[in-house]
């Protein structure tokens, strides 16, 4: 299987797999199709607006401009993230090159290495805000068809995928992910630590047509221990654009100027 299949639209990705007549797609093929729902197959930019709630009251927020493109050699996305709000954080940068993650503060002109698991805002970690092809870092070991409730509390026929980290760079040790059985749209996911502790649950919501297919434009993340601690990520201002290779180099961060 060629890695580029991970970037195809979901139905096309499944249709082009060389499966025997009547054969169902494998768990990994379903995961690949789900990745294609979330991620365009070309360089792009978008705005990610994060809002943190505790006990139903907003406690914090951030707005990020994100520029992403897939590495042609591995299929994983590389991203540059720029803070645009609040004012105290404006123009701070996060660089994710598919393996390493760096934070750059223009005030100190220093870049420091971060862990993808570190929290950026509320329950959203650094690894949650960058574009990721899950099939690159996880192996789907099983797929079980069952009914589940989506983020709008609607019952959906789904495939529950069990994902195990296949690289040391994976943000989470294990993920359970539910995708719509008919369309491969991601519905929800549960993220676990190496010890098996539930860290968070995410719901993928508000599907809208973006670049020709229906994609989630909102992710609701609920803390694994404190269910009244909720972080909402909303995606807007999607645009197909070039992401210069220089933007994705750590040495270039002090010279980066937003367009």
C-alpha cells in the first residue's frame, strides 16, 4: 500500500485499495480513510479557535493560525502554528516537523523543545492542535461494528477502532476511535496513557463542506477525570495555500513574518 493513499478522500481511498471481491476494508484501511476526512491532501492554512470551559463557564481562550503540509517522504504532516490571540501571546510560534516540536517566543528569541503531550490550553495538548495523520503513528488492531452516540447525542452505526502507538513519536499510547460505518467520518475518540488511564474524550462535530468534502469543523475535548472541564476547538478560514519549506525549519523561526 502506498503511503499517499492516506491522503486521498475517504471513499476514493477505500475504492482504490486492491481488495478481493466482497472483502471488507481492514482496520488500518478504515483509519486511513478517516484521516482523509479530517485532512486535505495538499498544503493549507486555517484558523483554530480554542475555548476552555470549567463547570460551564468560559475560563480561557486562544486563537491560532495554522499552516500545514504533508511530508512527501513519510506522509505525516508538518505544521507551523502562530498565536494571534490573546495579545500577550501574539506571534509566538510552535513548529512541528513530524518528529520534533519546538516553541518560539519572539520576546526572548529562544526556541525550546516541547512534548506533544504538554497542554496548550485546557485539555488541548500541543499534539492536538497540529494536523496529524493517525495512520502514520498508530496501528489499528481491530474494528468492531456497533452503535454509538456522536457529539450531538445522535445514535450512529460505527466502526470502533483500537489504535496502538507504532512509533515513539506518537502523542498517546492508545486510542479508541469511532468512525461512521458508511462514510468513515470520525465521530469520537478516547485517548489513553501508557498505564491505561483515560486522558480525554474528543467528539468531532459540525461537519461542513471544506475543499469539496464534509469535514469536522469543531472538536469538543472532555477531561478523563473532570467531565466539567471542556475545551472546544473550532476550525475556520480554511484556504489552500503554499507552505514554504523555510517556514518548517527551526532556524527560520526568528525570521518568520506572517503574510
